[in-house]
């Protein structure tokens, strides 16, 4: 099988500038929080740059890791002879990129659902996921030079569009060594957080948003401020909506991304969490391009309002993965 479409020219068109900036900001915030907790994308060994991934671990090992480093996906099978030529080349190159890429190997025989979700028609097939966005790279065996050119473009797009500079690699890292304690950010923030709560109680959602942002500018990993900001921004968005008109437009225009987003905000404020999530997941399936990415980003924001530990968020994340891939 000959390689198909090694070009990365379509990558920039997959997301609008605003969507890329928001994904970049979220990735930076995730890295800052992880670093503050002492478990971020710190030094890893070269062996950690090539991992086997299955359906159960896909969200954790690919989607979540893609906010730290571009993840290259190698779809392969034991019986596939071209795979046996391509996989070692990919593994060698990823290690040579010294932490700027992570390689996830997926056995299609054991993970047929992932194969279907990515629309894989034949193997070997290589994709990438960057800040949660899937990018097709090429299909079929290819030479090292061709592959390296594609990976160079992938690294460039990830750095310039999403600020993903990858993982630090320490070939002598001791897996059992305890990480150095993270620096404790300046604080306390009780006064600012209390001011934000008072602003919320008074209906001053703009003031609450600013107060929470003041905390996060100094302490990006502050969980209370992150949750409060997500809630304050939601309340600020629905403040000027006419609920009856917004729901009417959403019912009449199922393919209108903004109409579905407005209705989902109202659903969540009204306590209809699963309705809000389901509405936006359906909208992801109906939309393409920039509109689809706008819907996806709003859904991720609503996840933050509800909280990552809520089982409804976990279920919706799985449904979103199926809708995207």
C-alpha cells in the first residue's frame, strides 16, 4: 500500500484562530496546574515516549496528553507486513524528537471501535491528536525522510498554534525518584475569592469574572477560582438571553451552532445537566469546521462548570470522543 497525502497543509484550516487560541490557553493552564502539583509534563524517560493504547485508556493517554504534547497514533496489526516496516521507523523518530512528540500504538484487532471512529480504511494508518483535535497524517508505509517532513510540520503547528512544546526528557531519570516539591504560589486569595462570591450574590457577574481572573493570573491552578470563573461566565452569558426565544430558535434551527449553545447554557443553569451535554454532543455531530470546534469548546467549558468528578461529565466525555472520532 502506497502512502497517501503526507501533506499537513490542511491542519491550520481545522480550527478558527479563536478556537486555536482557546485551546492554547487551556493547554497552558493544564500544564501550569500540573506543574504546581508536582506531576506535570516533567522529565520522562525515552521509553515513556512510545506507549500502547486501548479503548479504555484512550481518553487519558491520548486526548488528555494531547494538551501537553502532540500525540501521533499508529494503527497497526500483527499480521500487517507494512506495519512491521513502518512502526520501528515511527518509534525511532519519536524518540529522536526528544519529547516534542508522543507515539500511541493501537492494535486494530483489539480496538476496532477506535479504528471505526477514526475512519481507518486500511493499515498502517497514522493520525495525530493536538489539543484534542484529530488530524489525519498518512496511510501506508513510507520512507523515513517523508515521515520526518510530516512530523516536522506537526511539531511546528503544535508549537505555533497551540503552544505545545512537549515533554522534558531525562534519559537518566529514576522512575522511583520523588519529584521536587512545587513552588507554592503567592497567596492567600481569600479576599479576592470572597469578593467574587459577593459579586455573584449581587448579580454583578462581570465583577465576579474579573475577581476570579485576578486569582488565576497569579495562581493558574487554583481549583476554586477555575470553578467559580466557569460558573460566573455561564451566568453572565445567560443574563441577557430571552429563554423562550432562545429555546424556540434552538428547536427551529437544529444545525445552528450558536442557537444550540445558547439553549445548552440555559439547560445547565436550569439544572438540566444531561440535556445540556446531549444537546451539544448532537450539535457536534451535525456541524463541521469552525462551528463544530466552537460547540466542542463550549461543551468543555460546561464540563468545568459541573466538575470533572461528576459521572455525567465522564459519560459526556466518552460520548464526545465518539462524536469527534
